[in-house]
């Protein structure tokens, strides 16, 4: 393909994407295919001779589209959002066109420097502590990682190195391996699966500690666990706290965890993959109280801040820790300006890296800070409107932890036996009009409803609510005969949470 062919192909592809997104509301959000369907539609081998791009683009409709779960459909309410915006898509095109690899400053100065600048723009937009900024006098800085998972793993590996260096000074008779075998990581039982995985990948035992009735990881819980481990000769190394947990969007208590970490020389990493985007709005910043205690902070603009995947923003208070832990030099990597600007290969797992700051730059400029705040506020308002619909219906109970509608998330269940809510979830999945997934609150089954798509409007909430009500009518009609097992107890937990009362959770399990 020459440049002329590229122009035609690319223009057609751009039109295809614009048409797709403009008409996405009309498509069923969930596909109706069976595992292996693609193999039945494609030949067994790659073509021997070049084909026409028109035929390939036609096959996107024939082969790909039937098997796409439409994450940007306004009827998609599962998981959390994944970002998609026109400025970010164009940023991806340019980044692919330039196609440079920015592992060191000289390997593409623009790639490194735009990233450094964008991480400062973004850090200021979230009002992060100054120490995190590249432009601060200290050793802090930000970097774009591929995922929140990588950020947690990197934090764990840096913490491991820092702790080994510290303990070696205190106990010169211990070698590195002896120390490494004693290290412990802490997180809550509500943290994302990727946090537990970071422990597996980083070969560190990980304590999944219980949370309170607001699903929040508290200081006393951490302190008890740390003391228990210290008494056994183990060495606390890192705490990975969450702001906006995956299941209920709960917030760990950094103002309690932070001082314990400082006192015990424990690295504090914060995973705010989804909820971090909300901190562009001043009214949500009380949820990040205690951030000043943290060593590293991560949130993913590729979730809720309109930057297409992958773009996960990570800041460290002392980036030297990371460079000390990760830097491996080779003659082919050396350059004249080493040490003057960051060599981002030392800040991440891979050597090579894409020009990811381009799409972030485009989003920040084409939306502006005001546009980003408007986006977050609109989605929170929609979630609150949906929550009002559920609350007003006496057949349902809504989970309220810290905020009404925890940012864009509403968790609810049908009153009565747990089987009602399970049947509702199954019925919704079977009909495929909307996509929601279940979760549990301290063992109680519930449905999570998230405002995900930037195309979601009030009418889509009406559509979802009608579908939920229709299915619920049917389930309740069928289920009148079912004996209410421990339903009363479970209803009671949520009702008292809504009245702001604390009641023991254990009885509800
Ligand atoms: C989504 C999510 C993750 C995983 O994010 P990736 O970027 O896919 O690794 C981690 N933590 C939380 C709290 C999340 O919501």
C-alpha cells in the first residue's frame, strides 16, 4: 500500500468509526455469538496474495462487529467505563504515524518531554500534592503506564527494593534473599484483582484485610496486621490502598493508613484507577484526603477521563527510588544527555514505549479543564438520577456508602430473598437489552449499575429502568411462593446504612 492507498483506506476507516459511534445506540449491547465463531468465518491461513482494503473493511462488518460487546453503547452499564473520545482517537492515529519508541530521552525527545509536561498538567488538574510534579524542585514525577495493574506491580517492586536497601543497613548479616523472603504487602479484601496479582508476580505475601461497613480499609485493621507480622519476624513493606474500589466504589481511609505507613517505613501506593478522574472537580477532592502521605498514586485516564486505552497515570514522590530499583545500563542505551531528562525505560517494565502522551495532550486541549469537569459532573448527575428511580420504588434497596450514587455507580438489590436479585441479573443478561454485572456487599448479592458511555442520556436511564422493572415484575410474580430465607436480615443491613446507622455486618452473611 502506498500513501495514496493509505489516504483512501484511512479516510474510509475514519468514516466507519464515526458512523459506528453515531449509531451505536441502535445496536444490541451484548453480542449473540458462541466461542469459536470467528474461526468459522475466516480461512485457516493468511492469504498468499495481497487483498483489497475494501474487502478487509467489509469483513470488519461481517466478522468483527457480530462479536463486539459495545462498551460505548449508552446501554452498557457493566464494570467501569473505558474511555473513548474523538480527540484521543486522532491522537492515536498521529502517535501510530510517528511510530517512535521513547525508551530514553534521545530515542525521541518529544515523546519524553510531552509526557513529562502532560503529567504535570494532569497532576495540577487533580490538585495533587506538589511533590508529585516533575516541575517541583524535589525528586517527584509522573509517568504514563499501560495499566493500573502495572502501576501496582511497579510500586510493589520499588517498595521491595527500597525496603531491602533499608534493612540491609540495619541487619548487615542478612543477604537480599533473606530479607525478600520476610516482606509483606497489605491491601483490603475489596481491592482489585490486579493488586493480589501484583503480589503473585512480585513474589510477596499479600494480606487481604477486612473492611468496615463502608467497605473502607481502616487504620486499626492495618495496625493489628502489621503488629502480628512483626511479632513473627516478618517485615511490612507496602500498603496498596484503593480510592474507588471496583465493586462498590468505596474509599480506603488514607488519613488513618498514611501515618501508620510513615511511622513503619511502609510504602503507601494508592490505586484510584476509576475514581481518580473525579478529582478534576473540586467538590470530590475530599475523597482523596490523606494523599499527602502516599509514596505513589495511580489513576487511569483511560477509564473515566476520555483518553482511549492505554493511558494510566502514575506519580511518585521520589522517582529516584524507582530509577535505583529498575535501572540496568547497556552501552547501546547510553546517551550524552543522560540524567538531565528522565529516561522513562527506568520507570516501567518494558524497554520500548509508545507515544501515549499525544492523545492525552489532545484530550486536555480539545475538552479543556472545564470540558472534563462537565463530563464527570454529567455522568455523576445521571447516576444520581438513576438512583432516585430505584430508591423511589419500594421493591428495591440501594446501597449507600459515602456518597449518594458513588460517583457513576449505583448498587441495588430486590427486597426479599437473594434469589430475586440473582434471577433479575440472569434475566437482564438473557434479554441483553442492557449490560449490568453483579457484585457483593459483605456477602450480599447485588447488581451494579454504572453510567459508562459518554453517549448516555436521561432517556437511556428510562430505557434501562423500564427493562429492570419489567423483569422484576415477572420475577416477583413467579416468586411469591418462595419463603423469605434470611431476607429480612439482609434488607435490614442496607436500610440502616441508608439511615446512617452502624450495625454489625457479620450477621448478614
Ligand atoms: C479497573 C481497575 C483496575 C485495573 O485496571 P487496568 O488498567 O486494567 O490494570 C485496578 N484497580 C481498580 C480500582 C480498578 O477499578
